[in-house]
C-alpha cells in the first residue's frame, strides 16, 4: 500500500510513518490537506500526520484537514521523541538566522536567543535544510544529517528534554479497524451545538460527565461564514462506545448537537522525561 506523510524526507513525520507503516510505500506530500484529500480520492491508502505535541499542543492544520474530510478517521498513532540538531550549508560562515518549522523554533528558543539569531519560518524541519542561505542554520531532526548536504554544528538544542510529538495514521472510515478502547485510549468526537446560545456546550458535555469519563482536551474551531459559531473537538478518555458507554453518543446528540466520531488514539501525548510542573507566571502568586 501507499501511505502519504507530511514531507519532505527527514521530517519527524517521516520517522513516524516508517514506524506505523514499515511495509508500505511512503509518499511525501506538501500539506495535511493534500494528504487527507489523497486518502479520500484513493490515491493513498492512508496518511501519517502530526496531531499533538507535549510542548506546543495540538497541530491545527491536521485537525482542520480531518474536519474538512468526508470520512477520514484516525485508526492508529505513534509518539516520536523530538530532539533537534543544528545544521549549516557552509560552516565557515557565522550564523545569523535560524530556519525551521514554527514548532521547532519555539522549542529551541533558548539556544536561538543565546546565539543572538533572528528566525525564518520554513514549512518543515527538513525543508529548512534544503534552502539555507548565507549565514543561515537549520534546526532539524538528527536524520537530516544523513539525507542532506549539510554539516552538523550542534546537537540536542531543544529547550526541554523529553519533548514528544504524537502522529496519527488516518484512513477512510471502514478501511481499517480503529485502535480498541482501553483505560488510556482517547476517543475523538467533533460536535456542533444545535443552537448558538450561552450554555450550549455545557449541555453537550453533560452526558460525558454523567458517564464519569475524563475529558482530557477540548479544541474549539470557528465555523466559516457563521455568526460566532464554533465546532468543538472533544478528547474523551476510556470511552467504549460499543460496550459499556453504548448510549453516550446518542445522549450527546439528544442533548442538542451534531456529532461525528474522528477515530481513537492509543493515549494522550506525554513528555518522555521527568519535568517539574510549571504553570504560566501569571498564575504564580496562587491567587484564587
């Protein structure tokens, strides 16, 4: 089979695709939207795309592309450690600009600041290695040193050790059985309240609370060409919709919402190293 992934070669998504689909032909594509469109029209048998990061949170272009599809769903996932190296096309030129994907720049901000560099955004960490100009360095995955004509200048420059990104294998609904429910699994549900009024989302969420299920995340996305309406993606832990929670989806619809399942994840993305709890400084005084 042929599986698309967010390219080019050498991205963290490429590494995730090799793990999730080791026997399949892998095809790099330029965007999440193109990957999922290719799954829907039959060009690809699946797509591997980033969905969440333990430092910077959800990857919105993937979720938006999934929402815009007709029947694509998540059937499996993998978590890949995120560590960054620094590469130069000409190591003799002093670096002035760091080039990478926005998430990578955010996760290496201390190193960038320490070296007094400005930044330039690229479409991916691997793409940063392909078009370096004079005085530019790429911040990218370790594998890029093997794939591109660049010189490694530094290793492990991430701000927080142990960061990880979660990637999803996406297929057409019915094309493959989803990850089975467990106490750790996360079922992903897209809901649109029937009426745009105060308290509408609370009413939709009440059946989840009544079932004693943990809601680990809620993602709000605006509905185009509407008056302040939002679509909500619910991440519900340990939901067994075919078993003991067989009525939950019907109860959410009865509470006043359109509902579409988007698949299931094996668990929530977690940091791979022990880090101290740190809330934003605005909360530092402990006022309640």
